[in-house]
């Protein structure tokens, strides 16, 4: 096999692996936490919607949701959450404790609950 083809395949595999690691769950802890705060920013855009949530105790967190179509199927669409809304997010935080980032499996805005990853919700 041509050395250039082998090198190209290796580079493609590394790029694909890096993308999967970012969008998968490998960066997150197995145990789930609950995060309560106030939404400061809502972004409903690919590759996945993101909320910036300010907590009373440790500042701004990045709360990642599912891909846009999955998040939409859960009922979380543009306009259901706005800056200033109170939120409770259940999810898996980053293994890197210097990051304030979590992948949410459920978010509750006011009285409305959105199960983004219902199959991943632990204990209920």
C-alpha cells in the first residue's frame, strides 16, 4: 500500500476520533449532577445547542444539549428558554474539574421539563 494513502488514512482516523470524543460522552464523568442557576445565553445551533448558566456558587457553566434535531424532539426549541430564566440541568460534568461544563440529559425551565437523553437519566 502506498505510504501517502496510509498516512492519509491515519490522519482521517485521528480527526474522526477527535470529533467523536468531543461530541460523545468520553469526556464526562459517569455520575450525574444537578445544576441550578439562571440562563445567561441560549444558542440553538449545530453541532449542538448550548446554554450558558450562571450558578450562585461557582459562576458560569456551559451546558451542552443533544444535536439540534434530538433536542427539538425533546421539545426544547428556540423560544422555550430565554436569558433570565431559572433552570435546573441534570447531566454529566466534565472529568476536567477546571472546566465548568456538563452534558445535560434533562433540563427543567420553570415548570417545563425536557428529557434530552431519556435513556441516560439515572435514578428516574
